[in-house]
């Protein structure tokens, strides 16, 4: 179940973790579909599906038996108090957790019915299909053009300069950044404002034409106006992409998402239509969080 | 009265001044209605009075010590017989040196004349008088300074700010000393080099292709013509440094990448110190490693391939120098690559780049300024390195770029020119200073070039 490509490890080889400790046969847990999640975590015909996912950081059990489906062209928001495991779960979806040596992922995660933790799964292709936008804007210290062209270049998506120009322009347009930067494409991306940098990172992610975009608190380092622009952008992007967004802001979840998943202490407590979660939560913990009794 | 005693006394005065300052500020505070009414904490007042006591006194001491010798010399010489005073300057200097040597107990009285003995006595008397005066002056200055501060301690005296200011100036003074020293070294080399260029035209030195600094002492000796063209030395230096960098940069950089990106924590914790031991091996050890092991090995290898290799070759010296430099390049590059934020790695990996692509396209460009800086430091080391080349590269100043032949370097020639008994005004000896000056400028030029490269190509991450 568990691929272990040497190219996807950031700091050190986690080959020391035994195979059997990482992979887990889904069929052993076939009967426990979602024994404690309230609402409807499962969908018909999902884009991505996670079943009985457990994540450990060393001894710490960070995610407990989470099963959740993500539908095509929907925006799903993951909310919950700090340390609840929502970011960790998000990072499982494109195997970014592989870069953390002590992290072990058990369970089954599929993209279009294919097991992404299969040993034959190529993380390079996976991450091209499941892109990611991080909490802090992290443009490369290269020009704006080169930032966007980086992904297409390593995946060989453009055959000549004209095609590359086209990809860059389209990506920047879709990230609604084109009008602001079209005359300064050769200026460093790090010179943009925080909100522009984050839109550049979104442009960079969509330049490789992913199917799913994971956003890990994409607005937490931005001011309210930049946040509003990103939220508008997310709304436009859902026409073409499936988006999973982790956020600390409940208003943001309510504004941008169709479905909302509430995590608490590593468990997926409740999943439902966003409207229903915010107006009529079923679980007591969800209600407490929504109404601001903790968080 | 020894200067060290004076400094000890001054230190004691400072301690007392500190204690009194602190005590008095407390008393003043209490009187005004509580310590909290003081602008600064009591120990700030203490520091202020100690500093005001010490710094001017130290300055006075310094000036006194600089002028003392000259003043005493003038007094002693004025007391000498007229015929002695009429001597030429250098003879008089010699005469006076004998007096000082006797006064210090270095030589015995039998070699000295009557007036010298009398002068020595006068010298000693003056010296001891000066010592007491010095002590008195320092104590007076210190106590005055201290009293001045103590008298002004009031709740609104901003002692903390004054202490900060004085402290800043002290730090400035220390950094200024470093700058002054550099300037002093450059100037001393420069003046000697100018003396050399008076004897040998600068054009001969800078563009000459012949280096044979032997100058005949008598006219009938063979090889009487000294020629001072430094081009062969420069080429030899650059050739050996080039070979060294050819080894050190790839090996150092790649091991740095492995250590920072791929190696496990334990492996890194063990390997890095071991590699850094390489930097601690004395260069003389590398020297005989090069001369006794590497050079013969290269010669045999060359012979088996049908090449003629000199027993002391630029290749052997360069190879060993490269090994010596590896830890510099590695350690510096490793630190720099590690300093690139993880968010850069995540961004690249998140787009589906492999580790290798991430390193080549993101990490190295981001770390480039630091890496170039590290390499530059290594080049400066290579150019300035002496021991390895003295032992392994040879002395023959041949103008060649063939690394299999023996060449010599600027540093080796400086050593050979200055080792042994030398006259300090022959062109042969002065040539060493000219070489030193050139070495200085070559390194400076490299720094400027590297600075330009770094500015031009740096990718600054936030």
C-alpha cells in the first residue's frame, strides 16, 4: 500500500520505518465505515476519498480513523481548533507528509479510484494532479514569470516559448493577477505584496493544470482586503478545480465552501453541507466551536 | 613604577568608584523619597562613575607612555658632552642604545665610557621619576572623574543613557583598532614595496616573464643579473589554486548538499565534525603528505601513462591543497543551504518537482551568494597557502600552465626571499614586499569580482 519513492523525502530517508507499519489493509476495517463521524462524510462518485486514515508523528497519534470523501468541483472547508489535525489530513492528500521523516500514514486514500499510497504511485505525478498552496506565501526568489513557469517546465508541459508564455498568462489571469503584473513579469516574485504573492502561488499551482488544489490556511498571513480577493478567486476556481481548504476562520469557511468538515483532536467529528453545519450543527462539539465557546 | 601596577591601581579605583556611585545614588534616591524616583537603576550610576574614572585615565596613561621615551631621550642626550651630541644621528642612536641597555642591566659597565655611565644613572632616575608621576597623574585624573560624577548624582541624571553612549563608543573604538591594524599592515607593505620599485621599475616587475631574484654580491660572480618579472609566479599561483578549486568546489558542494538534504540527523552529526577535522590538520602535515605520498604517486601514474611528470608538480600541490580546502567549502555551503527556508522546499516539492530538481533550481540559486562567498574564502586560502606549495610545488619559476611541471608561487617566493640572514635594503629582500602587495591586490580583486557576481545573480528569499 505504501510507496516510498526516494525523491519525495525532504530532510532524511524515512526508509527506516518498516513497510508494514505504514500500509494498512483497508479490508480489515471494511465494517467500520464512519463509526463516529456525524453527517455524511461519504459521497457517490467522489474525486478523492480517504478511508480509515491514521497518522502518527513518532509516538503521537495525530489523526484517528478519518474517512472523508471530496467531491469533484466542490470547495470543502476543514475547520477546527489548533492542533486538531486538519492540516495534517490535508497534507496526506498529496503526500506532502512524506517529507517529514517521523510521520507515518496508515489507511487508504484514493484519487479517481487509484490508491495514491500505492508503491507504484509516482509522487511527482500525484503532486502535479493535486497541487498545494501554503499558509505563508512562498514564491521562489525568481522572477514572476519564472515562478509560474517553474511547474510547467519540470513537467515538460510547454514545447516552446510561445506555449510557455501562454501558460503563464492563462495561469496569472485565472489567479486574477495578470492585470497587476503583466508589465513586471521579470521582477522578482518576492517583491510583490503579501496578497499578490499568495495569488502568485495560486497561479504557480494551477500552471501545472492540477485537478485538486489543497489550500492550507491560504489567507492567515493576509490583510482583510487581500483575503477577500483570494476568496473571490477560490469561488471562480471551483468551476475548474476541486478545492480543499483548511481555515481558522469560520466566516471564511461559510463564505467559500459547499461542504464543511469539523475536526477535533485528530477525529473527524462532523461533515455536512456548509449551510447546515453553520445553522444546524448535529454534534455538540461542532455547535460549541461554531458558537465560539472554544477555538 | 611599572605600567601594570598603574593599571592595577586604576582598576581598584574603578571598583571603588562603582561601589561609591551605587551607594550614593541609593542614598540620593532615599533622600528624594524612594529609589524608584531615580531615572536609572543604582548600578547604572555605579557604572557611569567607574567609566568616567577609568577612560580618561587610560587615555592619559596611553599618551604618557607614547611620549615618555622620547622625552627621556631628549633629557639624557641634552646632558651628554658636546662632542657626543655632535655625532651623526645613527652613531648617536647606537650610543644611546648602549646607555639604555646598561640601565636595564643588559650589559656590564666595562664596555661603557664615563659619560655613558653617568647618563645611564640619569636615565634610571628619570625613568623612576616618570613612573611616579604617571601613577600620580592617573590617580588624580581617575579620582577627579569619579568625583565629578558622584557630585552630580541626582534623581534626574540619566545615567543609563550615558552608560549606553559610552558603551557604544567603546565598541566603536575596538572595531576601529581592527581597521587601523589592517591599514597599518597595508601601509608597511606599501612603503617597502615603494622602496623596491625605486630600485626595479614597476613595469619590469609587473610584465617581466623572468623571475630569478639572485643578485651578485661581488661584480665577478655568475648570475649577477637579478630579474624580477612576477608573471611566472602569478601563473604558478593561479594554476595551483585552479587545480585546488577543481577538487574542492565539486566535492565540497556536493557533500554539503548530501549532508543538508539527504543525510539523516545521526549521519550528519557524526560526519560533519569528522570532515571539519580536515580543516584542523596543520598545513605542514598536508605538505609532507603532498611531497612524500601524492607527488611520487602522480609521477608513477604519469609514467605508466607515458607522460613526463616532474617529481614536484603543480598537480600534486593543487590536489592536496584542494583536499585541505574541502571542509571550508563544505561547511560554509552546508550552513547556507540549511538556511534556505523549508517553505521553498515545500513549494517546489508540492509542484511535483523531484528532490534533485528542487536542489538545482531552487535551493542552489537561493543559496548562491553564500556559496560564492564560501568559495571565495577558499580561493583566498588557496592563493595565500604557503606550506603545501613550499614542500610540494618546487622553487623553479617556470612560466607554464602544464600542471605536470614544477611551478612556484608568490607565497613560496616570499618565504625563500626572507628566510635566512638578509640585508633589508637589497632589491631581493624588498621584492618580497612587492610580492606581498600584489598578493593583497589579487585577493582584493577577487573579492570585488565575487561581490559583483553575488549582487548580479542573487535570488533573495524573504
